[in-house]
C-alpha cells in the first residue's frame, strides 16, 4: 500500500527566506502532483511531475521529482506573504488512484 | 467559462437524514471523483467514475452513494449510515482516469467544495 508523507506539516517563515517542503512516498510511482489550498477553499493544481528528474518552476515555486529516492521537493525562493497556504503532494498508485499527503501549512510573515 | 461547480456551499444535516451534494462540470471530462477532507488531513477518496453509468468505490465508500447518469453530473448522497459525516467534501474531474506516460490527462481539477455539518 502506497503511503505519502510530507514534512514539515507546519512551517512559519519570514518573507524573503528560502525553504523546502519534502514529500516522500513508500512504493514505486512516477506520477506526482502538487496542489495548493487556501483556508476554506478548494485545491488548485500547481505542478505535475511525470518522470524521474522532472523539474517544474512557476514564479517563486520550484518542484522536482526523484523517483529512485521516492522523493519530491517543493522549493520556495524569497517567500512572499501571498504564498501562505497549505500545500499537498499526491502520488498515483498502481490502481491509478491519487494518494495524498497530510499537507504542509505554510505561514509567511511580513 | 469551463469549470466545476458544487452546491450547496454549506449544508446542515440532522441525525437520520440523507442529504445530496451536487457536482457539475462543463469541461467534457470523462472521470469524476468525490473526496472527503477532515481538518489537518489529506484527501480520502469516496467514489470515482470513469464513464457514464459506471462508478467504483474508493477507500471510504461506506455510508455514501453516487450516480452518474450524465457525463456532466456526479451527485453524492450522504446517507444516515454514515456515522461521522461532518467534513469538507470536494468533487474533482479529469479528462481521463489514467494517462500515458509523460501526458497529464489524468490531472484532477477541483470544485469549490461543500462543507457538511451534522446538527
């Protein structure tokens, strides 16, 4: 059974700093998604990573996938307050089902 | 303007009542999904449908039922058998449920959600 673990689960940081969120998963998969959720709102698709070594960037966010290490990272560069949200990773299992991490709540202070 | 709509936004249920949550999409997607989200947790799959008139149970289907009579619509009924239904319910859709390597036609897009509270 595929399990997905995110860490940290909570992160408070200052504007302008860099940080990385980690997403580990327990069995082989080469499809991983990152989503963003604002409080009380729905989920917004950020990145789709479909192969080993895939790297995607959008603004101050960059996501990468290492399928051999079963690890994805979401790197935040020079954080700004607007990036405050909860970030989820989700991995496709052998039954084509998305298995979700618990989410990382990110608070960026001015 | 393509997208996924859910209604109502807030729903209150009394003990012993069945309630139905609506989900409609105009993206021409074949696959649709229902998830439950509890505070501080990831999403858990309730039901999914790959095609009209077909649907499959997810990890937590007990106490829920669905139908897929039209491609655009995938309503979820929370029955009285669901003992702890208070949660945030999210509907999603994707072009396909599975996708060839290096294609992202299985990317799921979410509706705004329905917050269900048991009184």
